[in-house]
C-alpha cells in the first residue's frame, strides 16, 4: 500500500471529529487520515469527495496522513512542493 514514494491516491469518504477523515484508497482499502501541518498552515480545505494523496503509516496500515489535495485535472495542490 505504501509503495508509492509520494503516497497513494484516494477519495475522502467522510469528515470525522478532531480533524480526521475517512479516505477510500484507489486500492480498495479504507483508512483514517489527518492533514499534515502544511495542509493546516496553508488553509487547504478538504471536503468529502475530494481526491487526495495519502502517506500510509508503516506501523498501522489503517492510518495515514493527507499530504496533498488533487485538483480535478489530477495535479497536486498543497502548500509546498515535496
């Protein structure tokens, strides 16, 4: 799951309390993720239905970090370049 160096792509399925999101990955798995500091610092809004890039935790594969939001054309939109 965490094979991609920049992360895996998915879709936000639900917005949970405490700034958590339920994300369905393209591989079919569903994880719980939170936004990175860059996401919050740059006021990137993440809504249900948004396409995002997630870095999955190597310790617990049911958790991850949202490292960027994808624009409709598939380009990455976040506060900094990785």
